[in-house]
C-alpha cells in the first residue's frame, strides 16, 4: 500500500509541474478517501500536501483548513513526527491568518511553540521556534499590541543568536525596526533599531549579503521610510540610489533565470518526445546538463538557490519571491513585484522635491502599470468591488491598492506643480473612484483624497472650497503631522480670500501649529508654518517680522528638505519684501534665482508671479527695455495659464471635485477585512510623509505686489 501512495504522490508532483493543480489534488485525495486503509502517517502527509497546494494555487482556504485540522487529529495519536506536527501548526496558522481569525491563530502558534520548546535544542527545533515566534509577532502587531510584537521578535532574535545565525538575526532585527516604525512612540527607539540593523548587515560577509537580497531590500526600504519621516531627504536619497541600482541588477538576473528556465524546459520536452536511439539525444543531454549548471549558478548569484525546493507553504515560483529568512520560516515581506513598485515610488518621492519630473513621470507610469497587472492577477477588473474579493486575496489586494493610491497622489502633485490641471483632475478622479470601490481597504486614503481636493481647488483659485477640503482632511486623520499640514494649507487658502474674517480664520489655524512646530519630527511642518506665518505677517503689513520668519524658513527648507518649489516660493516672497523695503539690488538677485527654479519646475503661476515682481522692479528703476520684455513674457505665460484653467473648468467633473461635500461611500465596517489587510511579516506600513509643498497660484497685479498686499497670493501645495 505504501508503494501505491508513493506512486500517487509522484503523479501529483508531475501534475503540479505541468500546472494541472486539480489533477494533483485528486491524486492526493484518492489516498485520503481510499476504501483501503493507509497508515495514518501516509494520510497525514497527503493532507498536508493538499493543504499546501490549496494555499499555493487557490483561494480555497477553508478547504485547506479542514485538511489541516484532520491532520492534527491524526497526529495527536502519534507520539513522534515533530516535523509534520510543526508543519501542520504552521500551515494552520497561515489559514487562520488568511481568514482574519487572529485569536485561534495565536492559540495554534502557542501550541507550536510549546511543542518546539519541549523538543530540545537542535538546529531544526530552533528554526521552528523562530518560525512560530515570527508568526506570533505578526498576529500581535495586527491586533495593535506593538510592544508584545517587539518582545516576541526579541525572543526570536535571541534564538537566532543562540544558533550563531547572523542572517536570521538580521531578519528579526529588521522586523523589530518595522514594528518601531509602525508604532513610532519614541524617536530614539526607532533610531536605535535602525542602527542595529545596519550594524548586523555590515557584520555579514559580502558573499552572504549577496544571498540575502530580500533582507537588503527590506532593510533599505525601512531606512528610507525612516529618513523620509524625519525629513532627512539627503540620506533618504542615498538609500533610494542603492535600492534602484539593486533593483536593476535583480531584474536582469531574474530575466536571465526565466530565459534559462524556458530554454531548459524546451530541451526537456525534446528529450521526452524524441526517439531513444536518436543520435541527437547525446547533444541534448549535454545541453541539458549545461543549462542546469548555468541555472544553478544564476540562482545562487541571485540568492534564490534555496527557493528551488518545494517545501510546505512555498507559495510562488522562486523568481517571484524575495525571501527574508530560511525555511520553514514564512519570511517574505512583500512579493518581488510589490517591492519593485515600492522602489519606483521611493524614486518619485525623493525626486519630486528636486524637480526631477521627467524621471518621476517614468517611474509613476512604470509603477502604475506593474500594479494594475498584479491587480488583474487577483481578479480585480473594472467592475470588481470590495465585497467581491475572496478573503484570502484581501491583504495582497490591499498592498497593491495602497501603492496605487500613493502613485496617483504623487501624480496629482506633479501635475498641479506643472499646471497640468486636466491630468491632475483625471488622476484625482481615479483616486476617488478606487476609494468608492474599496472603502474599507482604502479607508486611510480618505484624508489624502480630501487634502488633494483642496490642493486642486486652490490651484484653480477656488480658495473657499480649498479651505473646506483641507479642514475635512484634518478631521479624517489621527496623524498630528497631517492635521498640522492641512491646517497650514487651509490658512493659506483663507489668506488668499483676502478679507478680514478670512485672515482671522487663518491666524486661528496658524497659531496653534506655530506654537508646537518644534515638537514635530523633522522640519516639514516647521518650514510650512513659517511660510504661512510670513505670508500672514505680510498681509498685516508687518514686513520686517515677515522677512525674519521667511528667511528662517528658507534656510531650513534649503538645508534639510531640498524642496526647490518651496524654495522658489520663499525666494519670491523675500524678493517682493526686498522690493517693498527698497532694497532693489537684493530683490533683483533673489527674484532671478526664484525665476530660474520656477522654470526648472515648469511652474507657470510662480513664473508669472516672479516676472510680475521683476516688472515692478524694472519700472521703479526705469529699465524700460526689461520692463517691456517681462510684460510680454507674463502675457504669453498668462494666456497659456488661462487656457489650461479654462480646459479643466469645462470638465463635467470639475464641480464634483471642488464642491463642499465629502465623498459618499458605503462602508462595510468589516473588521475581518481590516485584519486581513494588516498583512504578514508584521504588516505593511507605508507611513511615508506626503512631500507636497506649498506653491503660489494665480498671478497678482503688479501694483498690489508693490504694495505687498497679498490678498490674491494663491497656494497650490
């Protein structure tokens, strides 16, 4: 009977290799449903194999769970079988995770830990301890018990240290770093976690690092998130450069592996179909051996050699997975495609403040295309909504949908900066429509969408509507940073309205943020509120004080943020102030620098604003030729801007975006969905500071600029 079972197992393997998963499962079910009794161990192995196939290729989690629960019952009567028991516990934990059943998942993980801890100090036992500890930390993080999660991960780190396994220590160190980023209660704890990761990584031998590309991407991305959070854009840029180069190398290696695999499959097919006595067979065998060796070397150099084995729970072909930890630990953070999309996103976020819009545009399109392909694989087509998703697909769908929204957010920001209002409107509408279709998964994006509606409205001179949306955005988030930024944006919109009541409302919003600006991590909030406060002081004709605040904000922006759009706007305000204070020499130099930056950004409204101030300067100095030249430049740019504004205002969707109403959605209030989107490997937290700067919109009449009456100064952050 054992020979029969082994034959069915081999047949199941054959069908799996050919992609006939249904047939593979039927072979294995034949063993389980046979009228002839097999040994319990045979049935257990068959059921574990069925569960693995179901988790690997289908969304039928409940079917997999029933096989695993039956396996558990059978295993209770067998005193040994440590590996099989651990595999059953681990796979069952994954099932509970996929259906959002966290309490039973924690129970099964604790059973696995009890078994492992009672089974000695062997290497395999320690690996299973690490596996269960990692899964427990993930479950605790999903429940919001971050300190419990960190404590579990620290135990895992200790297990790895006892095994003298630095790569595994790196896995737990990065996971701890990740949870600290999610929690963010103590800046020093986050910084220390980052330092520990980098120290362990440097301790690894260079050849070992090459075999740990999953850990490399994980650590570098976490470091990038951290540096962006503290607004150290220069250091973040260094990490992004390393990520980008590694991604390019990885893509080349993966493509080489795919090409070799396809060629090897062709050789194998030829060998299976050719005459055994054919003289060409010897050449085919030689080619087969050569390709197998090339494939082995390519997989080794790419750090994928361990993924070729078909261990229980391995969910994808080797080139789709960036492994973080050895088997049996389910150490993947994100699929390779999602990591690549994240790298593209980091290139956009670090490049946007520098005005690298051409490269940003390429990366946005690349990221959006990749994400949409992955969503199609998950069955998310135009008509699919949240309620149509299989529960086991929710987390992965959530990852790609959140990335999609991040790319669209950056596209809106770039398009608004470049006065591409129609394209910004289209991207914003896409964000709104995705949110309406997936309101629970994308609940965290509602505040961002409202903020972008405010940016859009402000760019088109609809200042009252802009202020409304900024304030709504502040209400929809618990992030103090986001609330502060939205209040600053709303204050600038109120200043642009220009009446006394609006200025008073602006002061009410700016004052509290200004009072606590040094309490924020990084300099983003401080530079923005100094800009807005300087603008308000100009409105109140307190020019010297305004000059001091703006000079301070400019220095911080230039040194720490490197946001040339915000620098350009600071310079324009300071140039206007210098002209008003009759410091024409300084005004000329400042305004020339501002115009150069505005041209680099293709920022038409700021260009018009700067040239208008320069025209006033030339008029005051009697430079008639320069005055006429600037007037003509402003006329051409003004005509271009008015055409762009007319095009976007004529759209049927314009009023839909700016009207003072929130987006209507039917929330599912499904806690299981919220749990499912928390994700494996201690969750995915893309808490990346939105780097949308403040910018000036509509041009101001020359006379009003000379008088420093900024009632019409517009901001399109």
